[in-house]
C-alpha cells in the first residue's frame, strides 16, 4: 500500500554493541507498508554489529553512518536526522521492532490532525525477545501539561516532521534526552497525537537507562529542573510521574 503522504520516511537507528538485535530492528523497518530509508548510526561498536549489517550492503534503502568517536545516543540520533531527507523522520532503538503497518497508520493520523509528532502504544518483550503479554497504552492526544505528569511518548514509537526534529535536537544523555525534547516541542506546538495500538514491540533491557526504576526516577526529576521548574514545582510533577508509573506497570 502506498503512503498517503508520498514521502519516504527516514528512520534513524542508533546502534552500539547491538549485534544480537540490530537485524530484527532494521528488518522491521524494511517491512513497513510505506517507503522507508534506514539510517543506522553506529556509535563505535566494539562487537560484530557492523558485520551483522553487512547483509544490507547492496540495499539502497539502508545507509550506515559510522561515528569517528563515541557520541552517545542523543548525538547519534541528531546526526541521523541531519543525514535524513524527506518530510518525516522516525526513531527506532536497535533492540526494538515495529509491526508492518506502524508508519502507515501514523502518517494517516498526522495528516488528519495536523500534529507534528505522533507516537504509538507498545507491547513489552523480555530481554530475550519473548512477549510478556503486557501492553502500555497511550492517550490519543497529549498536551504539554499532560506530558509533564509523565513521559507517555516512547522514543522508538515516534514519527516527527524532520524540520521540527532539526529545530529541537536531543541532548543531555545523562538524563532522559528524549523526554526533554518532547516537552520542548509540545510547549511550542501545543499537542502530539498517538495511535493507541501496540505497533511497537519494546524490549525491556536490564541495563538500559530505564531499566533501573530508581535511576529513571532521578533522571525524571532532573528533567523537570532542566526545563526550568523550581524545586517545589518539580516535586509536584514528580509525584504525578510516580503515581502514573505505578498505575502503568502494576494495573
């Protein structure tokens, strides 16, 4: 089925020592029902990630960009956005996967609503790729104030206008770089939309940034401080985040 927009979607995949999962991630992009270009940004992997990617050497849809030094995931995503073309960019982490109609449904919703950013719900997998049966739903419309109560926009589910991604580059690898970015975008653009279907298969990695709940909580509080809120206001939003987190993972 052809894209309603007509543009090829550039998909940025930051990669670092991900030889076990990188091929399944890339293949899930190439299986989309709309035209895609995959930009894999290798952040100086020391394993056989690049060897795994060699099977795409003759595929014009796959571009491999190698960092000369380790830049981190935020700078790698930014580099991928600069390498992209077309109107839309999507992000996918190297350990996650998409269902085949993910981008098509997002493009349709963006065209219908005029939003600059669209996410989706996600189905959780264990680290070894087994489905857990858990689905994390998303509100179909997210405002800046709603996003302050907790980050409901998963980076691997995001489709965004490239010009917006260029204007709001990610930074702050030491905290939640994507959360800060979404807050900045929604503060200026009003709202984001979402397809409340689990079109993203999200792998729960024990050693990821969000793998430790305590570490993730500290980073979330740092986000509120980073976007300009005082200590007590940050505490208020942090309480909302904590309550939403309990509801999301326990119910």
